[in-house]
C-alpha cells in the first residue's frame, strides 16, 4: 500500500534517499539526515530526530564509562552479598553502606551533571543556526504579517487598524493589508453545514455510480424517527436543494458582515487582527514594539501561526467567557492530576491479575509496565479534549505545544516518580512543601528499587516503536474508505495519524521522558544507559522513515518543541541531583560525599535559569534581516491571505 507507507515518495516531496526493495525503508531511514527532514518536512520534525541523535550521544557518553568501569567496580569492590542471589551485582545496589566507593559516586554525580549540561548547551547553540535559517526562509505572507490582539474600540476596523500601523511604523506606504477578525457566530455554522452538504452529495453520487447509475437504485435518505411515518427522499436531489439554499444564506450573511464591518465601532469586528507589511523588516520592527498603551492587554503583537493552521473560532470568543473557560480548563487539568493516580494503580494491578498460563512468570514481570503504558497512552486524549474546549489556542500546532508541556509533567509524576509519590499525590505535595529535605530521603528510599521495573518499561517501548511502522489505523481507514472513494480521496481521509497519541506533542514528551529515565536510573543501574541507547536508536530508525516518507506534512513552529525538550532535560537533571544526594546521605556513612555532591543542585538550578537567558531564539536578530536565505524551503500555505474561510468568496 504505497499510498499509506510511501506517499511522499510518490508525490515527489520525500528526500532523495528513498530505496526500493524489502529493506528499502531501512536504507532510506539510515540515509536521511536531519537536514534532509528539515528541508522537506519542517524544523520541528527534524529536531525530533535530532533529539533521538542527542539521546544516543549522551547515553553513549554516560553509558560507556558506567558499564565498563562503574559496573565492574560495583561487582568486585561493592562489598555486598546481594550478587549471590539477585540481579543487583552490576548496579549501585551491590555497594554496601559506608563503602569508600560512595566518595567516587559523589564525583560521578558531577560528571553526569557537567556532561549533560554541556551537551544541552552545545545542542541548543547548534539549533540556533537552524532556527534562524528557518526564520529567514519563512514564506513571505507569514514573515511579513503580525498578529495583533487587544485592539481598542477606537481602532477596531480595518481602516483604523491600517492607519494605526501606518502611523506608528516609520516610513510611508508600509502596510499592505489589515484584516480584522469578524464575529461569524451565525455565518460559521451555515458555512460548516454547506461544506457537510457538499461532502454528503459527493458521497451520494459515488454510491449511485457504484450502483451503475440506475435511476431505480438512486440512494435514499430518511430522517429518524420521521422515516417511520414519512417516505424516504432522494439523497442527491435533497442535498442539491440544500446546497442551493445554504449558498444563498451564506452569500447574504457574508454581505451583511462586510457591510457592518466597514462601520467604525461595529460589534461585528473583534479585538483581533492581522497586519501584513510590504517588507519583512517592517513586520519585524512591529514585533518589537511594546508599551503602545497604558493597558497591557491592548496592542499585543506576536508572530502569527501558519495561515493553514489558524483556529479562527478561538479569535471570536467573548473575552469574559474566554477567561471563565480558561479557569475551568485549568481546574479540569488539576483535577485530572489528582484523579488519575488511582486509575493508574488500578490498571497496573489489573494487568498483574491476568493469567497467562505457562508465560505467567514473564508476564508478571512486565505486567505493571504494560498497565502503566496503557493508562498513560490515554492521557493525551483527555488533555487535548480539555485544551480544545476550554483554552484559547489560536492554532492546532499550539495545542500540540501545550500538550507537550502538560503531558511531560503528567509523565514525570505517573511514570518516573510513581513509586516515590505512591497512591496519594496530595500527601506527597503537602509533605514536599512543608519539609523539602524529606524529598531527598523519599527519593533515596523509593526510586532505587525501581530499576528493574524501568528496564521492563524501556523494553516495551522498543516494541511500541516498531509497531509504528505498521500504521494500523491509517491502513484500516484507507481500506474502508477506498471501497467507496477513489484511492487518492481515501488516502486523504485516512490521514493524518491520530494527533492525540502520535502528534508531535506526545512524541516529543515520550522522547524526553526516556531521557529523564536514563538520567535518574542510569547511575543506579548502568545497563539502563544501554537500553535507553537502543530505544533512541529504534526511534531514530522508525521515525527516520515515517516522518519524511509516509506521514503528511504538518504546520511548523520552527523548533519550539525542541527548546521545551531541552528545558525538560534540565528538570530531569535536577531530579537526578536530588536523588543522588539523597542516596549518598543514606548510604555513604559520612557527610563528605554529600558535601561534594550537594552543590550540583545549585549548579543545575543556575544552568536552568541561564539556559532561558543565554539563548534568544524566538525572533530573528534584527541585523540579520537583510540576509537572503541560502535556499528556499517547501512550505504548505493553504490560504493566500489571512482571512476566515467562511468569509472567502
């Protein structure tokens, strides 16, 4: 099924590394560089693959000395008798309390901290070149346009908005176009109904064509429960009449809105608009304007999303209702935090109760990991439902970015720190706030016992990554839809993959959590580093094929997900320092190793703050604006201008 597994090759938008044959996908994935993906797909997806490379690099840098040096040291010099009766002989669990080796591990903590911190900073510095190249290569429409929010009543018309920016940006004739978002409360449902009627008409015509075009077999339509009392009607005739009626209503409502929008102070005009300049430099200058009003809620200027990605309905909300919905949304997310732990624990125990017969010993060892994976997989769906219904996101890709942030903290709590938190999240939070030092002891007592659990968890991710190559849901939808529609139409209806679990927000979070697991447990059990290296290698291989060769191209934020991933890595590094200081405090038998390792917490906190100030990546440096990009990127622009689709003639 090449339309599902290699469509980008067929359409000519894939990198030139595609190969034919049974193992063609393997050579294509291995031969595709991050820069190839950047050119053909986008920077966000390219940096997802780069994070896999980054994970492998750090796993090798940490894992080689830990496996080749620390592992044998633990076994031969640890001094504990656990090696004779369990699997801790290679891990930190084989080092007895009070052993001189704990002094060595105080310096190991600093080695891990410096290795990760330097790697993060170098990776971010390398990213800046790609980011600025991406900014220089933005399509002209998006590059020359700014999003304006909080437009005051005095300028709430397209003429008023146009004049305001003409006056405030130096020079004459700078503004090409100004557009104010319109209140389409009545028009939008009409337009949606019109599009649905057109789709239904097309489907009815296809059904009739499948029946051979016989008039006696024209599709019929009934309306439940009226079809029990009234005869069914001809579907094609019904939808043709409905389309004609809706087109007339839509045209009249468009004319009314356009007439009302030209009047100053009309309630049709919302407080959001788009201003397009003739030159890129003028748009960049406008982005840097602030303090345009004594009210900080007025004249908020930002970079707009891709025109094809704008969620216009979010711009037409009432401000008061928007604040209320946002408050309800945050309440639901917080409630989900506290309610999800009992569900996770219950599912984990339920998985253990399943009888697998002769495979029961093996199943019992992996059942908790399977149950945890199952429950965590549903979290993106719950979170996105809350975001889309209660938050103002303005673009679908921004919803993925919001998901990445919240999903990371959910995964950190319910996956990485689950044993430390137990089944009572409120008690854990209360104890942490009232007695922060207890966090060291809690981590030291609970997390080292979880290394075997996470080794099983990591192995399960290998199989889930491999399952991505099958694309089962896309294939199933394609097979169903092609029974009626053409193959090209069926393929469009089968794409994209589920954006809840397989979207960029959830994918980047799973990559980051795998990295954090390596940080927290790699020193406790050196083999974790090897297993995480294998996990990132599989991810790089499978995603290295799927993203550029099979999946549809998505709107791009230019690396925003990558920056969040590196920030989250530093959060994981902070937790690692807290864990190891706690372990040293419990096991070293003296204060010396703790005194050596404890300052690493302060150093990581400083590094986190420095990361936010050292790397300015959101906007293109002003002195670079006149530089021409070395090459043109292939970008998908669905609209020629920023305008609500229901208002397009």
